[in-house]
């Protein structure tokens, strides 16, 4: 799909925009076009974008308004949140979805230009930060964040993945401005740079790390869940649009909730739909969006996510991407509360599904869960030709990962998977007798 981007990075949003006439809402009084900006390949926004669009729920909700108008939806696909914000502040997009750091830039830019926006719902989230990952090439000798000193690291400045990189380096005692050479690149460009050797590591958001690992083009250096800080994507709307067309916004949020329920009830079918729309492997989509995936989907704006958003402001300020952001003024849950009615309280109180080991058999429309990673390995050993994908949760962070890409540790009769070398080594250091083994050895031990 042709992108209508007017900016390629969050940094460009700080530059003045030329005056733009008109708004995203077009029509002759009887026909109204609602413009939705989304990121098809940022797959933990699918309930407000890719999946929602494929299901047609928003259009159905608009048709049910019966308010004398005919509605059309213009879906505009972008690679990142930055161009969505630029189009929103130009009055050309009504509703958009993006990650937590871009949401803050959206809030800041809207206020700066007198075109305020509001956070009206959440799409996917991970309470520990597992949606962002730092990866290196498969043959890289880098084994820890400290090894990044003096290296070139690709990321998208102003994104949640950049925030993870900054925080992770700071915790490791590195200065993210001085101790690495940061390459500000779009995800696809960064992936190419990693493959070409012009970048030593890549810090990116869903679904790029999982995709590269699945393709055998990357291995994990750092699991974002090691930060233990929530990360999420959400839906933002122009304030003037929300005030003029509250019923339309509520229709969108009802449709988003329906798409969320569909994903929860039909996770494999949802993964296949998203895969067809994005050309991403369904196995990668399921890693993030599956029944026990890295992302949890819920439109409710949960207090821990709002608190995390407030903590994110300092990171963007230090990078000179925003000034102060009034998060409380930006967050506006009145529309989603009205749209979901009495079910909102239940969604607000809901918690993520517990971590679990999971097999997707070839040709199956459902998956199988196992009580332990060892049981999963035993099954894989007996059905190797019949496995489409096998997933296991990190023994310490709970982040789901591909079983054949995980780092395995043996500890007595336990077989424990880890996403990153540092978490595996930390476990080994604390448990006498534990040691790292290969995936092949793990399969052999489980048989």
C-alpha cells in the first residue's frame, strides 16, 4: 500500500509544518469520510488497524448509526507513528494508532500547533516491556550490552524501541549519546543495515525482532522485558474530531473492542488474517498476538500504562524530542468508557494470560499448550515433521520466544528457556550446577 507519509522520523515532527487547509472529515453533508491512520506491520495495533480493517467491524458500526449520513472509511497505512502525527496535526487524519513514545510526541506536537489530540484507548501492551528487543546478527560475537560500546546501533529515534535502547544502556552504565553510534533508521532500513554489517545491533519494536529471528537473520542481545517497565500502543484522536463526531469515535472504539474479542477467541485465525494483510509470517504474528503472546490486547486505559507514559516523558525530553507533556490532560477515557459501557470495568481489571509453552501443529486451526518447556520439547522430539511453530516463555521475564531460537539451560532435571544471553547467564550464575546447552541437547534430554 502506498504510504502518504510527510515525515520519516519523530525528529522531523519538531520542524514547522506548512499551513494546510481542510480536514480529514470530508463530505457534502450526507457522506462523511473518516480517515484512520494505522501501521499494518506494527502488529500489536491490529485491533485498531490491520485486523479491524479486515473484519469490517468499524464500517458495520458506522452503518448502524442511522443518523442520516453515509460513512466511508479511508484507511492509511504507515511504517511508524511519526507521519500519522504529522497528518493529524495537519487535519488530515482523524484517528491514529501508535506506540507510547510516539503518542507523547503526538500529544506535544498537537498542543504546540493548537491541534490537540487525545489518547482514547489502548491496543496491545506488555507490562514488562517485552514488545521491544535489541538483536544482533546471527554470527555476532556481541554477548552483552557492554559489548555495544563504540558500536553502531540502528533504531528509530523517538520510538518505544529507542526508549528501550536508551534505558537499557543507562542501566548497563553506558551513555546512549556518547558510548554508541546511534543510527536513526526506519525498521526495514535498520534490518537491512544489520544484514549488511553496517549496523552492529538493531533495537526495534514488534514485529521486527521476532521476524528477523524467525528468518534466521538475527539473535537476541537484550529482552526489553528485562527493564520491567510497561510498554504499549494506543489510539489517539484529534480533539476537534472527537468533540464534533463523538458517535463516530465511539463506533470506532466499539469496533476495536469487537476486534479485540475476535482476536482473543480466534487467535490462530486472527494471526492468519494479519499475515495475509501484511505478508508477515503467521508464526511471527502469533508470537506476539497469540493466546499467550508477548502482547496483551485490551482497549481499557489501565493505570500502570498511564504511569509508564509519565515516566517516558523524561526520556523524550533528554533527547530533545519534546518538552513537558501533560499526560493527564492527554489521556481521555470518556469515549471508550461510553462505548464499552458496563464491560469497561471488567476490562480495566483484566490481567494478561499466564505464560505458557505452546505448539502450533502444521495444518491445525488451534494450538496445544504444555505445562512446562520440557514437556513441549518432548512433544517436539516426537513430532518434528509436524510442527509449524513452537513457543516457550523466558524463565525469568516470561517473554514468549521461538523454542529453537531460545537459549536453553539445564538445571538438575529442569530445562529452562531464555530469550537473551544475559538472562540465561544470570540464572546460571545464581544456580550452582546449571549450565547453558544447545537446543539439540535440550531436545535430546527431553526425549
